[in-house]
C-alpha cells in the first residue's frame, strides 16, 4: 500500500517507508514491543527506514514520516503542541497502547482535582507543569489506526507493519476477548466461577491471557465496538455486588475510554477516598507518594 | 440421514487388524442388534482397544471448573461422581455422591473442536517477481475416537455433515476427520436445566449414527453396537448379553431424563412464525441485553461460520491463508467496502436466531438447533433462547405483527442429498494478466489469460475470487468472456482491490471460479430486455449484453439504461458510444452531475422509466448497482408492469470463501455466493430492501 | 384549416406532463400556449430573473444549471421531452431558481405565466388538476434528486487502506 503511495522512477528500487516512533506520557513498554520482535527486527529495518526511535537509535529525525507510531497520552502543554506537529509530519499516524488510545492509567486523575493531587505528590509543585487531564491522542489529532493493549501485543504490531508493507488490510479484529477464549478452549471464568471478567466488552488482541490463568479480564485493551457495558454492569450487580466493586473493575488502564468512562460515572466514579475540596493539600488524598 | 458408515464408503482399504477391517457389510442402525453389557471395571478395555488402533481418544474430563472434551487416557480421566448444575449464565460442578462416570449433560466444548478445529492452515501462496503459485497445505487429519457423545451432539454432527460434506463444495478437512472418527455415544440420564433436546427432537435417546451407544448403570454399561465397527469393538472388549432387567433400567433412566426436560419450546410452526416476526420490536429489546460477545455461536455445536486469515512475511512473497472460527455477531462479519449490512446488534441477534431456527430448514433441510442448551448456560448475561423464542415467535403469536412477512420456509425434514464427496480442497489457480486497461481514475480492467479449461466455462453474471498471496481475495464479477480467458473489471475500494488494480501485464494472480448463479438469459428469450445499471454495476452486465447482441434475434426490444456519477466515471465509454449507434437497441446514459461539455442526461437513470409508456408485462429486467438504486429501479419497473419474478438483480455481500462454507454472505436463507449472486425479486421477497437483514 | 391553438393542444396532449392533465384543463390552457424553438447552447432562463412562462419540453434536451464559482456552471438535472421547467412561473416569487440552457436544439411549449396565474386564481376547477399535476411532477423530481444527493456511486473511502 505504501509502495503505491510513493511513486518511484521506473527502474529504481522502491523507497523504504520512513518509520518514526515517538513517545508522550507512558511507561515505554509499547515501543519496547517493537524491539521485542527480535526474530523479525532485521527484516523490519530492511523493509522500513527507521528514522526516529529515540529508545533504540541515536539517529534522529523530526520528520517527515510515512508512518509514525505514537505511544503515550497527552499530559503536558508541550505534548499537546508536539502531537500537532507530529500529525502534520505523518502520512499515517498509528497510536499504540492504552495510554495513546485511552489516556492510560494516569487518566484516573481526570476524575480528581488535579491541583490537589499535584501538591500532594510533589514537594515543589511549582516545577511541575501538567495539564489537568491525561487524554488519548485522538482527542487532539486525527488518528489513522490504533493498536490497543497495555502493552500492545507483539504479533499485532508485526501484523500491522507487515500489512502496510504487503498492502493488505491489517487484521486487527475489533471483537470481544471471548472469541479468543473459546477458540483456545479456555473455560469462561465468569460463567463457571462467577469471577467478574470484562472480556465480553473488551477489544481482543492479547490472546486471552488472563482467563487462561483463571482470572477475569481487566480490560487493558479497552472497549470494543458495540461494548454493551450497561448490560454487563447490570449482570455483575444482580446478586448485590456493591457498585464500587464494579466501578473498580473498569477503573484501570483504559478507564477513560468512552463506554468504560460512562460506566464508571454511572457507578459513582472510580473508587477510592474522595478528594477533599479546598486548597489545603491533605495527606489523605489517595496516592500520597511520600507515605 | 448421513451416517458415518455412508461416509466410510469410498474410504481406502482398511488396514488389517483394525476395527475398520471388520467393516465388510453395509451398516444397520444399532437398534436391531442385541444389547450387551460391560462391567464398569472393564471399561478401560475400550480405551485400550481404541488407542491400540492408533487413535487419540477424546472424552469428557475436568478442567478449570468445568467438564470439557479433551484427550483422555482412560476411565481415571473421566469426571467420576461429578454432575453439572446449569442455568442461564451459570455453570457449576456438583459432586453427586454416587460412583457414576457420565452423570452430567454437556459442557462448553463440543465435538466440533475436533472435527472442525478453531484454526486450520489451508493454502500456501508464493509471489516472486510478480508470479504467484498456490498450493493446498496437506491435510493431516488425526484418527480420533469420541467417547461420551450425547444424542444432541450426534444430531449436531449430522447437522454439520450437511453444511460441510453435503454441499456443492465440501470441506475436505472436515470430511477426512469425520470419516476417521469412531463415535461412542453415551445416553443422557442427567440432563441440566438448560437442556431441551426433547423439543428439538434430537434426544435424549441415542437412536442412530453411532458406532457404540452406552447407557450407564451403577455397575457398568448397557452396550448397543450401531455399525460394523461397533460390533467389532463390542466383540473385542468382550461384552456379555445384557439382561432384560439391565435393559429395562437403562430405558427407564433415559425416560426419566426425558420427563425431567419436558417440552419447553413447541416447535410446530416455529420457523414460519419466526420469519413473520422480522420486524418485531423485541429484537431491539434483546439487543439491550446482548453483548454481541459471540459466546453463544462458539459453544454452539452446529455453528459453522469461519473467516480466512492471512499471514505472510514482510515482503508478501510467502503467505499462508488459514481458516478460523468466526461469528455472525462480530462487527466485520457483514462488512463490505464502504458499508456494513448488519451494523446494529439487534440485526445480528435476529440473524443468528432466525438462521438457526428457520433459515437452516431452507438451506439444509433440518433445524440448526439441537437443543443442547450450551448457548443458554455460556451466555455471560444469561440470555435464554427458549424464552426469547417464546416472546418473539410463541404459538400465541407473542402479539407481534409484521407488515410484510418474509416467505415462510418449508420445515419438512429433507434427507441429506446424496452426492459423491470430493476430497479435493478448493485452491486458487494461476492465470496470467495479459493486459491492463484503466477505465476511470479508480477502475481497472484486467485481461486474464489461461489454458485451464475449467476456468473458461463461465456464464454471464458469475464471479471469481481473485487472490494474491497475503491479501484477502475479494469476489469480482467477470466482465467479459474470451475463448482463452476473461476480463475482470475492478474498482479500487480497499486494500485488496487496490492491490489487484496495481497489477502489471506479465504478472499472475490466482482465481477460484467461475462461481455463483449467473443471469438466466433463457428466461428472456422471446421477450423484451431491459438492463438498468449504474457505476461499476455495468461490469457484470457486459457479458450479458455480449450474448444478447450475439443472439439478437432471440430477444424482443432491448434497452440499456446506465447511470454514473459524472461523465468521467462512466465505464466502457467507447463501447457505450458504439452501442448507442446501433439501431437494434436503445442506449440511455445518465449522470448525477456534469459540467457544460456533457450534452447527455443528468439525473437518476430511473426518470426515463418513470415517464415511459411501454408495456413492461412482456419484459425481463436485469438490474445491477448500489442496492438503493436497485430498489428504486424495481419500484419503477413494477409500475411499468414488469413482474417481480422477471426482475433479476445481483446482490453483494461479504464473502470470505465464495463457495458456501464460511457463512458470511448469507441473505436470509440464501448464500449469495452459491444461490446467487443473481436472484429474482420473487425469490428474494421481502428480504430485498429490508434493513439489517 | 386547423386553428393554431389546436396544433398546440395536440402537442400538449402528447407530452408526459400534458397527458396527465384532464382534457378540459388542457382546452382551457390552449389559448395561452406558444411554441418556441431554441438552438443548442441557447439560454432559456437565467437564475434570479423573473420567470415569464411555465414550459414543457417538447423536443431536444434542456439542462438545469447552478453556478458553483470554483467548479463553473454545473448541470444538476436535464429535462427531457415531456417534462416541465419554469414551475416558478406559478410559485412565488416567480423568479428562476436556476439557469436553463438548451443542450440540443430544443422545442418548448410555453404557457404565459401571468395569464395562467390569473386563470388559476379565478377558477378552482381548473386550478385543482393543474396544481395536482404540477405537484406530482415536482414530487417525481424531488425523489430523483434525493437519490442523486445520496451519491450512491461513490464508495466512502474513510480508511487509508
């Protein structure tokens, strides 16, 4: 596909697509997944011209890119500007991972008073300049494709890059984790053990790892299409399970993604001690790093 | 009914010393053979015998809180003293307190895991310097023995036989596995609360299509052989004749199971009522609860829908196409370039239930549901199909009236068609791209050349699946036939079609086909012909026009109406001008908008028909274009008096296989790939133009 | 010798629009009918100008055009023999909503707008079938326009592959 977008003079070898990997607010595990593709790494750099990947190479470029993989959420004013610059430099912008696709676990701060949290965590908050929210890349620029996960799945990354190189539609199915459990023959933890599992509303791609170890899916790939969280929430609560327990299930790495976000809001917000109002930082505010 | 013995007929000569060597005479169905008895302590003899025959024995065993079907070594692996308590959305193991090996119903897995594995590589494709080759991946079907098959699951195997081995193109891997599997049935004496085989007429009694049927008593098993293989097994494991008391107790226990289940769904008239409920508001209500998670379809022992996956190296020079379990509940199932025929969950739920309980009758002559209850237990939110069916299509009408009911299906059980079973897997054949013509900015015609005679026997309206290694193969209509090949006119609407449009002369591609039912030209002999088409829709009609003009004297008045977006989007513009110059047909072109240089019509192509005064009762119409355009055309043709049985359209749906196996292209009870893509409006009935169908 | 209005009356009856009017209505309109011929390329109506006549195309083909500054004059509909143009002669504010140009040498039947409006206002029994036929012709045009608006021949290409 990219070959047809970049016409080359007849007889010349087709130019390798320029690939960039950039990072915003994240742990870096998603971009590391590219380096984890050890067996295919040499073929990948033969197929793509890796022009920007700070974690792997001192060879830098600020663009332009045929493809850019974007990890991390937008958490600071500088990042909010940089993503717009990256978008203007990229033909294809692919977001990778829960931070870039959903805002990440750090998006839990979106439910709190950022000022209070900032002062509770940092000894000298004046040096910290952050946005009140951690938001997915798609809240800022148009996104062409996304890979979900925390971290993303290496096989899905390989499929995306291979598909771009070969010219086929990437096979990143937007369907429930349940299909993968059933194909593998994993016994459903929800039905057989009443173990709460977000699999039915979560985007597949991980290989259904958690249920294979008899624990419920915690939604790290984020909501799939037509995620009927309302029905699943009603089911979880049918035998008197407290709303806060169900809210906790959704309040993880992809809490801020839309149907999960609304489910949390309907259940009274992410569980944890309520942030006190006013400007006196309190040591009771959840997550005081000095403790 | 299809029996394993019938499948075995035609198998290669059995090796001496194996159970199959004893299969010398035609099968009888078990119920006439005297019953034997096998003490519980001797049960392992069966396993030893099957394993000595080189078979993998699969049976029920405990795993992760459920009873699943997995490879087992012997009696010690069976769930001794265990039962299952099932209800919508819940499954629990429960010790029974008695030493029984089969005191449960069914678990989340079904035998389809072994006859129809979740993932299977099919084809290896190579592409080097623009030359492609495709090879089938050699089948390696395991020799299996299923121990513990319930009556409902036997019925499910027979149902899948119809889908996979009795259709026009069989699934070679399924046939091989099914043929090589020994079936040791065990009758149910402990049904669960979600079982309803009694309503579906599939159990709990095991009445046929098995090698051995066992009924468990405390001290052992009443054993009934059902085939020569079964007789041989019974002889070798040394059963003694069962006493009348043992037989009576066995019958009583199974009758007890029947009594406990009752008859939750009155099925008489159900298919018709279900089709009449297509517009019921209840579908939207179910959709509020349904997660579209696909669990019901994957635990269902008869669901057979699959998708084709592509895996390749980075260069796309080596690729493997494989088959994977899919479900009509996924988003991509009904997706085509630029749209989705079942975007809403309520459309998908309606499709599944209606297909299972009504559409199957039309397609395969049997209900798709065997009453095993798995979909009820394993639905994460406990949706119970028994209850949903009673609401939407219960015998008292459920209070639902639909405006225009779909044509009812005939729910009479039909015997499976007897057809020789081909073992040849479907494989793409290589053809040469001899010439490439750019018709419009996004449409290309490939001239393909071949010497393969089987590719040169097509009819107008048929299509091929056009494959490049590592890229999904889309269905493309044949746009002209030649003595040494054919043409494909392709619009670059997605990655696969774009790849095809980038081909150069001298390169090769793979094709499967010609497929489908073409335009019925004979229906138009002696009649006026009206062809209405738009955009890329002219492509499948061009070969029809070729035939009509070649045999012009067989037809009455011939009219062609062709619509396009703008003058530069018109397909085959030179040919159209030539046709317009002929005096033996009328050609009317129209575009949606144009600049000042266009002196032809601007407006919808049907305006001409609306203002015409010809008598349509003598005419046959052939229509192809976007569905909305075809609907508008059909209305206007009807106003002119053209009978619905004489309006022929060509339908588009998502196709993964093109041969009636993957299930994606279903439109009501029809497979667009093999019952169509050409249909008359009479055949489609109200399915034409119905939202989300 | 046939009266000129008889020829025009026959011509009116022979058109799709005219054939849908009852005979008595056609007879009442006959005195106001004129025939006009246009060369290919001639402008019949200009967008924004007062519409003098309700017209029925009798032969040839006329184009209805809207001016789109970046694209130039764009033909959004052609009117074939039998169909009407200039309905704004009946509907206020009686100004042409588009420019009409003859694409091919064309012959039109013209009905004087002012006179027609007076007749329709004065005689409800004439007005009823004329307004109904006009409404039906415009309804046909509207449903056709809706299908054009759907742009069915375009495949939405939202994805990069």
